[in-house]
């Protein structure tokens, strides 16, 4: 993105300055340079393996987590080696 998204303090959650996040634009008034948004997913610190993998998934629109039902069914599959 060519502009920064302004995130109000009450929309930051647990994110810290410098961390990678997924943000949603909630308002972009005509004539303003920067949109206003909110953090919807905290990815983590740049350079960390899981952060970078989740960043790639998010960039291409893949889900970062599965629904609980899917996780339960996957956990019930016998580990066959």
C-alpha cells in the first residue's frame, strides 16, 4: 500500500509498534491522504518464521486459522505412520 493506515489507539489491541498486522480500512474520507482502520489480526514481529508465513498467507487471502470444528475433526484423525 502506498499510504499508511491510521489506527486509533482504541483499535490497536495488543499490537506493538513495529509488529506486522492485518488491518481493515474502516473510513477514508474524500480529500484525506490516509485512511482510518483497525487491526483485525496480529501477525507478530518481522523476521520470525511464523510471522512471515502468516504474512504470506494473509497477502494472498488465505485464512490464518481454521474453524474450531475443522480443528476438532483434524485432531480426531488417527496418526498413521
